[in-house]
């Protein structure tokens, strides 16, 4: 029986406690950043050998380091462990790496590479042309899970080899101990770019002729993988390859990655000096670092390596109407869109990232609200912004996946398009469903298109995204299902053309067609932003994207003291 | 159930009144708040919402609770979110509690016995399930459901049916089914991001706990004198369950339900991790919490606002529930 | 029953939209390459063939000692029951994404999730039971209000927020504990376990606090309890011996449910704290449509739940004689 003498529950204390904890916690966090850990010597002093570079990432290495099966996740480590015949220099030009030089013959159909003499691989053996051929055949074999094999379909004999009818790849010919020639079916000026990709990079003899999951990575790059270097799902440690063919390099003793680390943990570790380079800080954190005068010089903006736009299915209403597409392209305020992630997004008004196409005189697309209304009127669906009547009356399905930028930019685009009478209805799906549905001919009217540069050339964007042969009923990368014979012709000619000036003119016309016909409303380009510690020197961003730390050297103040005291301060 | 003495007891309970007041306040905020706000919940304001460092502004004159990541008014969004969050949480809890109570009480009541089951009804049920399943042209699922049901019926059936066994095995299967996959399957079968999908997901995953707790409690209550007496007197089981068992298990039921409301409100943010729940741009408290987590230290208002709302809702419902329980059944003290 | 659950999972995951081969190959892989990878993963075969193949491989007889180099037919198996010269093998197949034997993956991660589940369970019960008892015995006081309030705080905060808060206060602010990770030595494992277990503990304790408090409040006000106290038995003994014992039935129910759920993997907690357990594995597998891993995780978690239920049912009979014996 409830006694009337019992004090009834007082709500006070419990509520007060909750309020205190909840509101007090964020106020208790400090907003001042620590000092960057200093460098022992100034920036212009000569490089020093030694030290381990600590990196972290939100992703994971998944299935290992192998150029024959590498995906975006593993490009960074692959780039360090495996050197290729060619690589990029600071201005995104292809220069020889393992090759000493190369020559182009036969009207652009043959590329003959002469290798450097005396390149020692991680197992101590010397690199020869046989290794190059064996690695190429290993990567392109039908039993290998290589996601990029069809990029090399232009190599002579590829079809027979990929179908299993031939034992060897006829187009790769060993002509001497250090000479190897690639014969192509059609002339292709972008072939050096393909070689700079990771797929055909030479592997040691231990890799054998066929791909195997259990192989321990071994190549000719500046760093090698020690036997227990990869703790699956946790960390990866690469150590210096003492026999690297560039004398004195690499400067670092080792590079260590930690995987699956979330943003807060990365930031805390970076502030404490346990991480040396941070690439995945949130925007809020990035803004705080860049607002601090001590840290601002330590931020590096990399080149735009991907393009984003609103892909409109030209075979579905209302986007089969050209004027409506033009209206969309003019209605989106790209400066506003950029505010979603200002440190990593830049405005894009045409089909190519700024690093590939920086021409202020080129018209392209752009935000122009009155023009957008005009286009809607020309389309036959005039919209009156004052009364809010008119426009396209049915809601348009917009396909969306919940990961980072897409969600936020979609909501901004929805607001912008509502102002010209196009009402979007956002349809959220998982990433894998998104890929499937976006690439199906009749599944989605509008979605965000994006593409990462495989190599710094316009063909890397035009060919897979906007040509007619890229269209398929399932799995079509041409998500706008856009077909234009003139555009196809330009893209094909530019692919064969060797003269740079002529190519540029061809691409200029192709670009103009895309901007005018607007299968996509190009919105923004994306680049990476790195913040490094003051003692990290020699960091030069790679033009195509993987984090390239091969030239980095460390010069940490107090490191000598650390070693003297017998152990890290970490 | 809420007669005059119960109402008096409720009115004298200070914390129950406080709880009711908080809930009423939240409902009022949800209904009226958007009208008072200076901005719409779905409008980005790039003129006043952007701070000098290009980040969203904090609490200020134009934005009483700050701006969110795309510069919308958090105050307005919080109010609009309240409508949906409260509605979804309460409805889903009612669904889950009803299912859980039914299953739990029936299972506990019939535990250890076998009952006659009218076979035509059972066959009809299985047939209906099969028809629905194959109507969706998912013949595989239909066959599987029919097969599993048939095998369960065979195991537990025969001339007499072990109701408790059947129900509890269903609970076990539901519990063993991974939450993620279940949620994604429901999301794929229905439209992934409608409110109805959300009800179904939350209701379908929330009832099992209540069922188990109530079953255990029913088995204890079953042995009470007056319950046994009324059964011996020949009262029909339905009436016994409703008149005698239900009031006795009302205590744990109400407590479980109020805890469930809290979990439902929070569950929304967990579902956001999987890309489920109400589609943007419509806000819910759980989604606002999920979106704000990366900005915990740089823009704490993005987390503090929905978290406070959720906390108040949880507290309010809890105090309310407890007050109801104390009012209905003072013997439980 | 495990069979039923697994079959349903198989069917459902094959009907979900999304292509596992595409998730392996990456977003920018050309269709021809994705098709090749799909064939290599065995996804080109019709669903029934894949289903039959899976069950045939799941438990089969094979050599006692598996020599991975020589015998590739058994490279993803593990021996679970030696029988003279041969043995029973269990084989979950190979993960699409990680290209690793799923048995290996699961067996490495299972003990970690087990450790986290047990630690979380212990903390939940510790925090929950003690707060519940204190709150019940001091009903109506400020302590009661405080404890109830903090239990509400526990329920209403989703785990990722609690995790964030704990990381911020203990790892970043005070620096007493590591911010995330698993560690290399046993000592480090223990230190890394504290915050994730505390996150789970705080979240789950709330329910136990309320449960215990309610049960005990009822019991403490019954006549025979008052009599015992009047006779001079110390309140502590009365509380613990009689009050708690009777409250155990619903607590045990909740523990059973809880343990099963925790063994499915505390997904969010494991992800935020970088604790490499089954939860992290299963959520990634589901998002990447990694079929073999999904099925294996489901099998493990259903076995765990069934096991937990069996233990709970056995405990019922021992704890509350009323439950076992009364039959109409």
C-alpha cells in the first residue's frame, strides 16, 4: 500500500543532471589547437634520412596489395610498393620511371621501352623485360580479378588472351634483356597514361604467372612489404627498399597506415603528433586548422581529380526535353553547392576538372536564374516565381545514396530547382543499389553523376561517360544515356590524334557540345586537402590521386632526444 | 481503467504531472514551433547562415539554435522533426506493444499445454500467406514461408497445438534474424524511405522483448489465487486474459513501452547509419543527431539541440508512463 | 531453426538490389571486368545452385590435417571434429571483398566480440543492478531521482553519441585511455576494451536499473519484508537475499535477449572504437553485399541466440519454482 507519508518522486535532480551533462559536455571541449610539432631545421635544409611516417584512413585495404587486383582503396600502398615503367612528374606529364626512355613507332601503334639497367627488385633479382611481360600477362589473364583489364583491350591479341584462346599476350613482345615493345591494335596517344596506372606494374618472380590471393607483395618500388607488415583490418607497415634504383631515396625508414579510423580519432591523434599527415579531417576541423595562422601554411590543396554533376536521363521525361536540361544547368547555384565542403570542392562549369581545362574564355555552363526561367518557358513549361505556378507539375525522382556529399548537395539542388518549377523527390538507396539503378536505362530520371580521373587527359572523362558506345541497358556508365554522333566523332578522332594542339581543339568543341546540350549539369570538382605536421617535408601531391609519400622526409624536433631517452614520446 | 481514484492518484503525483507537462510542451513545440520560426525548415539561408570561416553560424539572432550543415534553421527543423519523431515513436511503440502483449500473454497463458486449433483456419492462414507471397512473384519466399510454417505446425501440431512453443519459436526466429538484414530487406521490399516503412521496421523489431517479458510475467500471474479460481469457474480464456492477466502485467508492460518509446526515437538515428528512415530533406531528431556527429566539437549545437529534445521526450514519456502505472495499479506501489 | 533463418537470409540477400561483383571491382570498373569478376566469384550460377553448393560445403568430411599448399579444395575449411584419420570440416567459403577464408575471419573476430559482449554485459549488470537496488531502497530521495535520471540519459543517447562523449572526455581530454583500436598485448587489449564496454554498459544499464528498481520496490513494501526488518535482520541481507532473488526472472530474460543481441555484434560501438569484431564485419559485409560473410555472421549470431535462450530457459526453472510447476 502506498504510504501517503512517502515523499513523491522529485523530478528535479534527474532533470538537472541530464541537462548538466548534455549541455556541459560540448562546452567543456576546448577550441584552441595545439602548436604544430616543430621541425628541427628549416624548410630549405637538405633532406634527412630516417623516421616513420604515420598515416591513417577511414577505409581498409580489403584484399591486399597487388597491382593485378588493386582498387581505389589500395592505390596508395600499391604506388609505393610497385614502381611502373612510367610515372607522372609534378606537372602531370608522363615521364620514364623504371624505363630509361621510350619511343613511339609505326604511326603510334608501337611503344618500345628500354628499361634501366640494374634495377633491383625486393627479392634481390634484377628487373628484366621478361618480368614486364610476365606481369602484364598475369594482370590481364581471365582468371585474375582485375577491375581494370579492359582498359588494355587495345593491346594486340588481348581479345584472344582474355577469352582464354591464347596462352600468351601477343601484343607484348620481349625484344632484348631490357627492351620490351607494346603493339596496339589501333594507334592510341593515351597509352602512356594507361601504363602509368598501377595495373601493369612489374611484379617479382614469386608472383608467378597467375594471380593468387596468398602472394606476398613484391615489386620494384621504393618501399617493400615485410612479412608481417600487413595486419589485416588494422595496419600496414612498409619499410624502405635498400636497393631502390634512385640513390639516396626513399628518405623515410618506413610508412605506417592504420585503417578504419574514424574522423575524431584521426583528429585527436593528429593533434598529438601521432599522425603526420591528415587527409580525412572533417570540414569543421579543416576550417579550424586553416583559420589558425600557425597551421595555415601546412595545408596542401591537391589537384581536382574528380567531377560531379547532376546526370539527367535524356531518355526519360522531362529530361528528353533539351530546354529543360539547359534550365537545370542554369538554375543551380554552384557557389552555394560549394559551401557544403568548401575545403575540398571547387565550382565546375564544364565537363573537365580545372587541372585539365583552365580556360577563362570558355563559356561553359553557369548560374543564371533569369536564363533558367527563359529556358523553362522555351521548353513549354513556364514557371512564375511570384505565384509558384507552372513548371513541370509531376515530382521528379532523384536517386540518392547516403554517403557524404551527395545527400547535402541533393537537398541544395532540390531547393534551387524548385525555384524554376522543377520539383524533385529524393529517393534514398544504399550505395550498391544506387550504382545498379543509376546505370539502368529506365530506372532513374536524375541522380548525381561523378567520375574520378583515371589519368590526366580529357579522354578519361569523355569516353566512358558521354559516348554512344558507353551506353548499355544495364551497367551503363553513360548515365545520361546521351548519344550525339558529332561528339562521338570528336572523341574518337582525339583518341587517335598525336598532335597536342589539334587534340585540344577537338576537345574544346566536344566540351562545348556537352555544356550546351547538358546531359549533365556540371556542378563541382573535388580535390583532396591535406594537413601535415611542420616536420613533414617533401610532400608533393600526385596528379591523379593516390597519396604519394615517396618523396617525403621527416625532421622532427626533439627526435634525437626521443631516441636518446630510449623510446618514442608517442 | 482510468477511473476517478486513478485520476486523483495521478494528479497527486508530481513527477507524473511534470512528465505530462513536458510531453505536452514538446507536442506544442512540434505543432506551433515552425510557425514561430523565422525560416522554413527546408530553406538554406546563405546570406545570414554562413559564418566568416564558411562554417554554419552558431546560435544567434537570426538562428536561435544555430544553422545546420547546409545553413538551414535548426530551431525550425527541430520543431518539424518533432512532429515526425514523436508520431513515429508513439505509433511504432503502440504497434509493438500491442503485438508483444498479445503474443506474450497468450504464450504465457498456454505455456505447458496443448490446445485444439481449428484446422480450416490454420490452412486458410497458410494459404493466404502463400498467396500474398506469390502475388509478389517472390515464389521462393512464399515457398519458404509455407515450408517453414508447415514444418513448425507438424512439429508443434498434430491434433493439439503447442501455442506457446509456436509463438516462442517465432520470437526466436525474429530475434535470431540479423537486425541489419531484416531492416534492409523490409526497406528494399517496401519503399525504402516512407514513414510506413519506418513504422513497419520499428514495430516489427520492437515487439519481441515485450513478448518475452510479458510471457514470463504471465506465467507468474497465472498461479495467483483469483486467476486460478476464475479459470476453474469456467471463464473463457479470452476473458480471463483480458480481465485478470492484463491488469497484472500492465506494470511491466507500461514500463517496457515507455522504454521502447525512448528507443524508438533513438532508433531513427541508428537507421540513418544504414540509409533508412525518412528521406531527406524532412528532418527527424534521430537523423539530425546522426548528421551532427562529425561536428560535435566544432558546431556542438548540431548535436546538443536534437539530443536535448530526445532527452526531454524520453524523460517526459517515462515519468508519464510511471505515473500511469502508479495510478492504475497502486498495489504495485 | 538455424536452417530456417539462414535460408531466409540467403533468399533475401540474393533478392536485394546491388551487385557484389561491382562492389568488389569498384565503382569505375568497366562492365566487362565486372562480369569477369562475377563469374570468378561464382555468382553467375543460378541461385539454387549457389544455395546447394553452400550447404554441401558447410559441413563435410575431409582430411584430418589440411595442407593449404597441396590441397586447394580445402583451403577455406577448418577442422571442427577429428574422427580418426579424417575429420569434419566446416567451410563458410571465401569472402568476396577480403578474399580470405570466412572461417578464418569469423574465428579471429568471434573472441573479440565475445570479450566485448561479456565486458559490456558485466558493466551493464554492475551499473544497472547497483543503481536499481540503491534507487529502490532510497525511494523518493534525491539519490533515487539522480539514478533514474542517469538511467534515462543512458537510454536516450544513441551509442555513437555516448561513444563520442566517452572518447572526448577520457581519451582526448584526460588521456587516461586509448581513443580507439585493439592493441597488441593483453594489457593493451584490456585498456582498449574499457571505453567500448563502458559505452555498451551505460546504454544497457538503464533498462536493468528500471527493472530492478520496480521489482524491488514492490517486494520491499510487502508485509513479510517489513516483518523481517522489524525482527532485526539487516536491511542489506533482506534486500539482497529476498528482493534481488525474486527480481531475477525478468532480469534473466533481459540478459538472455541482451547477450544474443550483443553477440550479433555491437555494430556502432565496434565501428567507432575500431574494435575488430563481428559487428564491424557484418555491417561492412551487408553494405558491400559480401554474401558468404553475411551468411556466416547470421549463422554465428543465430547459434548464439539459440544458445542464450536455452540457458535462460534452464535458469527460469531453477530460479522461480512457480514458473516451472503451475499447470492448469
